[in-house]
C-alpha cells in the first residue's frame, strides 16, 4: 500500500467488524484508505499513522458513518455494493486506477481471475494486475480479495493475515466463479 501525502487535513476512525477492528481514513475529497485488522489495536493505529502522517482520529461524520455501516454489513455476509464510495485517487497511477475500477465492478460473492481483469483492460499481463492490487490502499472498498488465480488457487493478498484473510473474506461473501449452483446448493 502506498503512503499518502500530508498536504491536507485527514481523519480516521476505527470500527468493529465481524473480522476485527478496521480503520477508515478520509478527507474532504473522499476516502483515502482502508485498514484491515492488525494483531492488536495499537498496530492498527500505527499502520494508519505511518500511511497517513499527521492524520487525526475522530468520530466519523454522517456520510462516513454510512460507508462504515455498509462495510460492516458486507463483512457480516450481507451483500453491499461499495462501488459508489467516493475515493480520493490522487497519487494513484492511471494503470492502478483502471485495475481498481474493474475490481470495483465485481459484485459481492463473485470472483474474477487476474487474467480476466487483464483481458478487460486489453492487456496480457496477469502479474501486473496482481502487483497493482498489492498496492491497493482501499482493501474491501476496492475488493482486491475478489481477484484470484486461474488455477483455482487464491493468489496473493498483501494485508495482515495474507491468504488466510483473503480466504476468510471470500468465505464471508460465499464467493464463487459464477452463478451455477454448487453441490451443496443442489442437495439443500
């Protein structure tokens, strides 16, 4: 994840979710970062402080409370579309912006492969997609966990917990490749 310059007032809040204490950072132009849980609250705060020098912890205003409510619901397994959450993409390279746009189009409970994302961008470089998603400062809001390897494996995940966290997020969303019923759906 990339650090964000401290050229304007930025704020964050921590909030409890089904996967632990998460953090959301914002300023007047939108969300500037999302923090998945670390091992303890001091590490979560420390990670946010390192990413956003000078950031101030504060209670969230109403529009941020709405985002938090949707993220919390999503992490409880309720489908929520976070694609309209305003993100400040200043400093995010154009290629990464394009990758994040495709990732944001993947609905909860579905996945694409790195190669499928690359194909949607008109390139033949799945590795570049993985590298871009590894820099994603908006995990969950830009659902990089919904992009997986073509061989049925998870692929990488740079957040705390790595592949275990990615697997957990996909399990919460009951994610699958397509709308076809699974064996478990057929015997229910």
